[in-house]
């Protein structure tokens, strides 16, 4: 499980108290374990986000039109990431009809003070960080 604290401009992610990276909703990428990852965004009404390391495509996230619902594809697996509740601050990750994880802020009104990122181990760490980046991007766009 990943813990995140901070703000939209500097959200520090850590595991068991050890920092792993800092995300900024204005930056299209992050560093993790000494490796640089780039986020590429395309589309307007149905944005598509891609996580790349060098030229290798690792994870894609395709947003459904006009809603906070995303199809997540990594390797041969597919999940659905969707907002839960009207405030669109908490996101659940679903495999079929089963909720397998989520991204949950400590408060609906202060979305980025403390966040728990509890996603399945079948999604690699860089994919988990990437999903937090996508959610942070949505929070930044809404604010």
C-alpha cells in the first residue's frame, strides 16, 4: 500500500514511510527507483494517457466520454478505474464487477493532504504510481 501526502503541486508517495517519488499534476512524468517515466496525453473528449519508459508503452488509461471512468490496460490485464461518489475524489479499481483496490483521500474536501493508494500487486508499482498521477491530474483540472 502506498501513502501520499502533500498538495497537487508536490504529492509525496511513500511505502512504509520510505519516499518513492513526488508527483506534480503539471508535470508529465515522474522518477521511480532511478528510472524516468513519461506520461503522454492525447484526445479531448475521451483523453488517453500513456505511461512510457523510453519508447516502451507500459500502461494505457482511456477515459470514457464526459465521466470519471477509465479503462486501464497493463500487459494482458484490464481494469476499470472509476470515481465513487459525487465529489469524484475517491476512485475504485474494478476487475469485472469486483472492487480490487482504490485511491482514497482522507477527506472529500481536502483531496490531496493524505491519500491511500491501495491497488493490487498485479499492477506493477509504476502502474500504481501512474494511476495516482491520473487521479491527481483530474483533481488539478477540477480545482
